């Protein structure tokens, strides 16, 4: 990996042997940057509108031109990042970059397109509410975190309906600047070709630096949340705990702890709740809301309503044992290997590499794989016990039934 500086922009460049090139613009402009309720969902709204036309391309031209060169384009919005990308065969990467950079830098945000896309996003929001697992997770996060961080990424029906073109332009002028933006290119592309082509295609960059987000409100509220819906076949159960942020030195121990507790068929909860007692089909433990300074650790399952209390007792028994004894040496090694193998396998592709390493660079948490591997494999059972006792305290209890 190299960081190239071209026309004032940071370029995350990785050459590999893949014939598929991932070209990406990522921005520290996720939903946590939405400072008041009236613009909640604006980060996601902008993501949609980037595809809706530039000064020289209409929205149909964009989709047709990307298809004509064999590209796949999409974007996503998270709490922290918005990312726009095209995956393309290496022979056509320059064409793809020109299209994507035109979209990113020259979108016109036509009023008619804004209104059409507003309706599309409202339908997407309805779809999210109809999905039970998405609904309970979003409601749980909204009720747990501060207003600025906890609200739905997509926004509320009221905020989606009221966001104006002026709001959109102001949001982008504040956040789509300088080092808030990282361009990335990963694939079988020579560095000299990247430098030569991007020097021509990129406009001059801004000298503005990153806007550092600072959370001012209480992060984690532990009040219970019980939700009801008609005609559910199962209850959905979440236990939220306050975890470590990405920049916390204990974050690696948290990853291995969660892998051992609920990271797959080898995990303690899977073997106990599902295999030994046969109480559920699905149970896991993981991060569901991650920031540099904090995270939400979630133990989740869905099962028959009559078995919720029994299953909770078993989960607490497993977690309490881990808090006292940690995990045995065999499971500790399995969890280390499983987690590092997951990273290695998921970063073999150009897209996977940028999604893990490129975005971690933007978030200021970048480590080479060898450094990460060494850190993970140095974790001791004492560190697991420490992490378990700090994380698995009183949970926020969330049930949908």
C-alpha cells in the first residue's frame, strides 16, 4: 500500500494481480455529522444524489456508460463514512475513474431529481421498518446512543421530507473537503499510470483538514426497550453492552472475545444455546455500532417467545463464566485463527482490501496485516478476562415480540 499525493488529494493505492480494479471515493461524512434532527438522513440522501446527474451526464447516461465498460457501481452510508465506488476490469479503469470523478465533483443536484429521489428514499425507509431484524436493531441503536449518533442513518420520515437542496449543498461544502476525502485505487494498475491519469482527471484539491468529530452527549443509555408487533412467529432479542472503540488498545481483545463467545459454530453461545439446548437457529455476538471512541457490543438471537427468559439465563451464565475464567487455550487459538483468517480471506480482492485497509486509513486506524496478525496472536486469556469484565456489565435489554 502507498499513499500518493496527486493534485492535493490523498490516493490510497494498492497494486495487486487482480484484473478487477476497485475505484473509490470515501468521505468522513456519515450520519454522525448530521448536527440537528431536521437534516437527519442527509448523508444518505447525498449518497443517492451523486448518481443522479452531472453537468455533462444525465442519470441514464451514468448508468449506461458504466454498464458499457463492464462496471459495477454502488455506494453506502454508515455512521462515519460515505463511500462511492466502481468495480471494473483493469483495461477500462481510466474510463471508470473519469465517470466516477465526474459524478463526485460535478453533480448538479437538480431539483426535479431531488424530489424523485426523496420519494425513493421514503420507500426505502418503509422497507427498513417492515424488516423485523432491521427494525429492532435500528430502534435499539436509536434508543441507546446519543441523538446525533443513534438516529437512523436513513433519517426519519419528517427529515427526509424536509431536506432541501440548500441543506445538501451546505452539508457537502462543510464535509466533502480536503483530508475528509480519500480516493483509492486497488488492482493490477501501475503506479505511473495512476499518477499520469489522475494528474489530468482530478481537479485541484482543498487544503482544508479533517473535521474531527467530538461526541458531547452521553453515549450509552441502558434503559430497557420492549417493542411489539402483530403476528410475529418469534421474539427478537438483543443485549447491548458498551464496548471499546476502534482506537482503544483493548479493541483487538474485544474482537477475539466476541469471536469466542458468538462468532460462529465454534463459539460458546452457539454450542450451548443452539447445540446443547436446541433453543434457537441463530445466535451471535459482535459489534453493531463502531466508532473510534466507542462501540456497541451485541448478543442477538431470535427464538420462540416462550424460550426468551430461559435463553437469557443461559447467555448470562456463559458470559459470567467467561468473566471469571476467560476461555480455554484451544478456543482462544481457534478464535485468533478464525478472526485473522476472516480478514485475510476478505481482503484478497481489490474491493475487500480497500474496504478493510483503505477505510481504516481514512478513520486513522490503519495497520498492516502483519502488525494486526501479531497483535491478535499476542492476546492472552488475562486480557480476555479483563475485556469481558469491562464489557459484560449491565446490558441494555431489547426485545421485539
